[in-house]
């Protein structure tokens, strides 16, 4: 596991969760596509994004406030 890789989890109605995930994913290099997971009987989906904070382009819009 890379010390710079985080997982961002988003829960919500599918259209909103996917839109949020796409906007967040645009800020970070990531591994794999953004795919929703649905649990039987629930209206909401879960979307997980793996983001590599170690290789963020300087003009991406992401600011590391913890560095």
C-alpha cells in the first residue's frame, strides 16, 4: 500500500453520487473507473475513489493543507 493513496467514499442517490465522484476524481490521478455499488433494498449507492495524493499535478486545484 502506498502512503499517498487514500480512498474517498461517497454515498447518495446515484446521479448525485456519480457527479460528485467525477468532480473529485478529476482532481487526482486514480486507479480504475468510478463505479457505483448498490445494496439490495437501499435507494443510495456507494462510490469509492482511490486517489494518489503523491502525484497530484500542481494545477489540479487540490491543495494539501496538512503538508
